[in-house]
C-alpha cells in the first residue's frame, strides 16, 4: 500500500453504510460505486460509469463511505438518466402506450417486461405464441437445442431392458 491510500481502521467502519437504497433496491455499500450500481436491474457497466461521471463521484470509491449529498446526486442521476443521455443509450425507446423514451430500473423493468410479454400473448403475435408454448423466441435454432422433454437420440438402457423382458418371457413359455 502506498502512503496516499488510507488504511481501513475500526473507526472507519462506523462511517460505512452497508446498504444504500435506490428506489426499491438495496445496493451493497462495501463495494465501489460502479460495482454497486451494476447490481441494480437495468444498469450495466457502461451505464454505471456514465452515472458516476455525471454525478461527479469517483467510481472506484466505496459506495457506503460517500457523503449523503454525493449519494443523493447518484440517486438523482439514476432517476434522471434517460434525460441526460442520448436516446440510443436507454433501454425503453418509444413506449407502446405513451411513445416516450425512458430508462427502466429495478422492479419497474421486470414489471414492464412482464406486461409486454402478456400483451404479445393476448394479441397472439408470433413472439407471443412462442412465449406461450415455451419455445425459443429470438430466432435461435431449435432442431438440436432447447429440448425440454424426452431423451435425445437412442435410449440404449431402455432397449436392453425390453430385450431382457422379451428373453425372460420366451424362456418362461418353453
């Protein structure tokens, strides 16, 4: 360790917040700002880096050791992310009902996905029918993968058992 880096002491643990709450999500306060934000649904590496940069916070700093005003800036930046970045960096462009561009995070993201899938099922679109049947939706190959029932290929053990049963029946008949 260099002389510039502070060493962890027991007094520092008192200042540490172990959980930082953003929306309905508890983030780990013992990790860096960037790593903690990545744990939140709807925020990946690139988005976490942009949020830390826009909030003017060191992305490698421990999230739980930040001041309240710095944490508030990060929370505010997460909530207003869609307004500060280009449209192509958001995860929900041109919403079906409102036509707005938003960036969904946390529980809102999973709820929105569920509603989209249910709407596709209701109108019986191709993707909706694939979802109903439990088949692959995004054009993957299905000839040899994605099988959920039965065995692939020949079941040798079953053939042997049938042969033994037939031999036992023939031996008993004579």
